[in-house]
C-alpha cells in the first residue's frame, strides 16, 4: 500500500524552475533517525534547556553527523574536534554519539568537566566486545576510517597494536599480514555492501575469520534495504543528510545496475535543507524522484525538503516499509542530566 502525503497550500503561485518536469516523488518507508540519534538529540535539547544561555556547552565532536540539527543553538554549542585540551576546566562536555576512548574520559575527569555521555549504545556494545575479544588474546581487524571518532574510540579500548584498522572504502592492502582466527568488527555506519566486500577479501587471505559482527546496526540494514529497490525506478536520487555522514554518503552512492549488469548513471544529490537543492539537475527527463534520509537526519528536515516539491504541486508518495523498523529505544543518561539540573536549580 502506498499513501499520498498531504498537499500544502502556501497561498502563492510558486516559481517553477526552468525545465522542471517532476511528476512524482517517492519517499522510502525506512528512513531517517535511529534510536541512538534520537536519544542524542533529546539529551542535547534538555541540556540547552537546563543550562543558562550565557554558559557555553562543549562537545567532543558534533553530537551526530548532521550539524544542521544544532544550528538553532548558535555559538552556545562549541565543538572540540576530539581534542578537549582547550576546553576550560569545570565546563560541560557532551561526548558525541560516536563514543570516545577511555583516555578522553580520564582527561575530562582531571579537568573536572561535567560529562554528559550520549555514546550510541550500539557503539558502547561494540567497544565492550572489542575489549573482551582482546582480553581473550583473539586478533582484531576493524573496518573504519582511521581518523573517524568512532574508530578512535574503538582503538582506545585495547593496547596499541592489538587491532588492525582498514578503510572500508579501499581494498585490503596485499602486503598486510592478517592473523588467522581474527575477529572482524566494523564501524556502525559503514555501507553494508562495502563491509561484505572487505570481509570477502579478508577471508581469501586467512584460513578462519569471525565476521559475525559485520552488521551491528539495525537502522543501517533497513535504510539500505529500502533504498536499493527504490533507486532502481527513479530518474534522480536524493538523500537527506550531511556530507560528514558516512551513512549519508553511502546511501547517496548506492550502485545501480543497467539491464546488462553494467553500472547505470543516475543524477544524485545530498541535501540537508531546501537551500541545498540543485534545481538545475531537474532536467526535463527527470520525472520520478526517489528520496530517503540517512540515520542521522531528523524527519523535520526531510519534510522541509519534501515541502519544496509539494509547493510545486508534485505528488509526494510515501512508500511502505521494506523491513519492519522495530526501533530500539535507548535511555537518556538520566543521572548525568539530573546532576546538571541540580547544579543549575534555582
């Protein structure tokens, strides 16, 4: 079953972009924020409500990879870029959803920072499994960009040299030694197809590889499962997300095959807000548009994008879910938030 989204009357005749011929916009049923992102957004909102306006709030990194969600806070939210050495002693520090190594928490304690930890529970679970695996003496291979905050947090769980890190976007180097019997872990926001490709390369190099943790995040599985069949039938593919998001870039770059199995070219764009839409890409041949949203993109931003098409009189069709969402609900760091409330209580 498909349902047509409500039309909106803005009380004005919109200016139609030259060459615009879009008839329908199809929206993936599985899209947008996961439980970890929603928990982070709720925690940041509560922090901003509790803390007086004049007090700056620091974050290890952008709390989620969708900075547009925090523009409303202006200069109040200051991003440390993973290095908290310049964060003033006694400040409030949000640990982003990507997590952080134990050394950062130790440094925060030494600086008497009030820490609000919004690490995604799935990331926390992976960190624990990595520690336990290393403690058993099992070699660890990890797929994740070397300088990504989540990768840094994972590496910090084990002694230096106990984990081999490979970029999931690049082939495994031929000259790298892969220990037999290693366990494979992956960054939670990796493209599942790239995880599988790299895992197969690793398996060709070793006699035994444990890849049971190749897809730890439910949301990633559902977003790709809905995106792949949708992109096959549209003339332009649009992903609501930010360029900093691995998940958003992966959804944008979903491969499309032609009738003979060859790669099929299709216009694609990654947008965070209406101003990002490149209307020049909507040539007369673009009649059907597919839209999805990365796991870090709140629904309100997706609706802002869709409203631009509704404003032009285009039918916006919500597709059914390909897989049941059954989202995990993650608890807020209540004790840390309550301590913050007590600190600033009247």
